[in-house]
C-alpha cells in the first residue's frame, strides 16, 4: 500500500480535543527548505505516544490490516504556517534532530488527519528515498524526460525549488477534509500544496 484515505476517521470530540490541545507550541524552521533557517514554517505540539488520545487513534488504525502491529514513533498537532517543500519522512525529527532508530523499528506510514478545511492539499510523488532531504535524491538520480506537468506544478508546488519539478512524477494530490485520514509510505517524497492561511492537522509517524 502506497497511500490510503479513510473517511471520517476522527470523530467530533477528537477533532475538538486536538484543536484545543494546550501543550506549548514549538516553532520549527526548516534548515534545508526554500525559506532558509530563520523562517518559521510550522508549529508543533507533541502528543504522548501512550496517552489516551494517541492510543485511541492507534487502536482504530489496528482495525485496518495495513496498520496491524504498527506503533507510534511520534505524533503531534501540526500548525502549518508556510507550505513545506519536497521531503520524505523516513526519519522522525524534533527540532531537526532524528529521534527514531530505523534499525530497531522499520518506518512504515505517515498518517495525516486534517483538523481544518480550506484550499489545502498534500501532494505525494512517486519517487522514494530512505532519507528525508530531497537534495540527496537529486545527487543520485537524473532528471526525468517526463515529469509532473507545468499545470500541476504551478497549482500545487509553486513555492518549491523550481528544479525539483524535473525529478518528480505525481502520485496523488489529497484535498483536505477535517476528520479524514491520509496514510502514505514514509519513503514517498511529498510536500504541502501552496496555501496562504494557517492549517492544522494531527500528524503521526508509524513503524514496526
């Protein structure tokens, strides 16, 4: 399974809980991204992997064959302030520091559960890597003769490095709906589609 969408995965109480989660928000600047190291892209509120909220979500995931025996590496409430550019989620990081051990626990899926709606999308590409930074992929792979269309690139990825277009083909553009769940293989490169107002979601990273 590369991607999976589960409709109405979160109930109203879970959405309300996440929207009103009171833990401090940690600001993140993406040192490898398009904005530079001093621009905040995301606020993160880290959830307790063993807390009731995270446990309830995991138990519901375990009802689906694809997620059997999976566990959390980390889970958070994400406050996205700027559109993130192309990356994968092989490593889970807190403040750019890797916190998961891929030798002990095999990364499986990123799960995204939107809390807000609007003109928001998550863009997933067909290319993969067992590292997070797309710059590493470009060093080891040639440009493609056929790549994501100019129309789709401008629609979704106008904030990304322009040269990245020539290395990528589109797998799926998922349009956010509050309460749904999008899951995708953690090796898949992806990005946020361009947006102008803050968006929020519960995001978790699973492993075996």
